[in-house]
C-alpha cells in the first residue's frame, strides 16, 4: 500500500458517552470516555467513504458531533 493509500487515523469527538462495547459497530475504533461527558472514537479509517459511514452512524444514534480530526503520525503515538 502506498503512502497515499495508507489508512488515516481519525479522532471523532461526540457529546455523550458511548458504551465501549460499541467499538465493533464503529469499525473497531477505540472509544474513550472523557470526564466531561464526551466520547472520543480514535483509530484508522480506510477512506473517505468509511469516514462518512462512521459519521452517519453517529448521526443515526443522535449523538451531537463536536469535532473530527485527522491525526498526524506524531499525534498517533501520543
């Protein structure tokens, strides 16, 4: 896989807590529950179509989307 085809790592922030068991429903993204009541979903996303699919699932759950960030390689290791 070339560097242009490499999966990008994204972090999606939503308002409300998701049960970590939902990780499979979000293509294996890691769900982190924040003390402020937000949830972070972090992990590799294959392409833009997969990203839109994740956003659609969050919308269908009625969770307000607060942020979408593509992480740089430096941020991925933190």
